[in-house]
């Protein structure tokens, strides 16, 4: 895990996820329950695992455990990375996961909330919150939609990353790559209101929990989940749904793909182009502007 973080530049979230994946595989190898695999325990059988063990583990996850294919692929990726490391370090002569193919997943279009649903979600208040918690939640929810950043990126924001005057935030994304994101005036006002009541803390995180320490990505997800449930919105949604909605709504309102790509932090424009498949309005506008039979009517 130290190798992943220091030499490969993987994020803390990825390292944590890979660690948990290896713990699950370690529990599987010892015949224990995957669901109850303890954290922080040594798993000596990991070093001796065979290709058949890896295959049976993948079958257990995808079959009896009904894990989503995306999760199964991630766990297999963790195993491949781990055994590649052992081989590089001379601790094994082979990589038992190297030749195992990742299960295919259906390419689904991202789920997007309608603008009216986003307004309803962002306007939802949770009873029983302190002023600081309520204003924090409002600022965080507005920021998720205004910038399209991921929940892990939200959790990583420090006070000195925020420039309210310029309405920009420096965020650290996947692969520890920094980028500058823009947010709107509504979000600037929400963050400013929160900062006025933000508890004093030695922690330089923008968003703090009850303990006065930085919110974790899981806590950001929990805040979203509570607000989402109260909102009464029917479509299943997550913080990432706001990211998809942000991109789709900008596209529908005429923002070009290259700009959206930069705002989202995508390395490839091909990744961003999936939103053109979601946005019917974008397709219709491009069609109306391009079809030659309507030249005289324009």
C-alpha cells in the first residue's frame, strides 16, 4: 500500500479500497466470511494464492455474493496489482491473477436528474441540524452540482484551496492530479455563509464533521443520502449523479465538450462524449443547425 501511494501516486481512497479488497481475498483463502473480514489483520495465505484461488474468488463475488461487475473488476484489478508488486520485489515468480480476464460490464448511460429535481434536492433542509451543519450541507450540495467534482475531491478541499473572489477551487483528482474548477455565485454565497459559522479547528479542511475534523468521502456520501431521502425524489441518485447532471445540463445549455472535459478532469474527450448520448436537447440543436433543408428557415 505504501508502494501504491508513494511510488505509483495512487490516491488515499484507492489505497484504502485496494487494502480492503486484499483483506476480503485473504478471508476467502482462509475459509472465513468475506462479509466479516476484519481490518488490519495479517493474511499470510495471500502470498501462496494460485490462479484457481483467484478464479474461485471472482466466481464467489459475481455468483453467490451478487457483487456488481464494476466492483468485481476493481477487486480483480487490486489482486493483479498486488501480485505484480510481489513479483517485482522477488517475492513470487508469477502473477496468479495476470491471465484472468475481467468480467464484461454493460455500458450504461449515466443517470441524470432533471433541473427541477436538482433544485428540489438543493432546497431540501434537514431538521435538527445546527446552523453550522445546515450551512455546511447546503454549501457542499451546491458545490457538488456547481462544479461536478467527486465526493472524494470534496473531502480533500482545504481552506486555502478556495478563492471566493475568483469563484475557483483547486482540487486534487484521480492520480493526484490537480485542476482548477469553477463554481457559480450561488455556491460562492453558500460557502461564504458556511465559513462565517465554521467551527474553529486545527484541521485546515473546508468541510468539518461534528468532531471538528475533516469529513471523509463516506461522510460526504452520508450527508447527501440523508438529504436525498428527505427530498422525495424518485430517481435513485448519488453524489456522482450530480456530477453527471452538471455535465449534461451544461451541454444542453450550449457549453462545448472540451470545456466540460476540463471541468470534469477527464483525460480523454471520449470519456466526456458519453454525455452527448444522454442529452437529447444537444443532439436536437446540433441536428437543427446542420441539416441543409432548413437553411432558408434559419
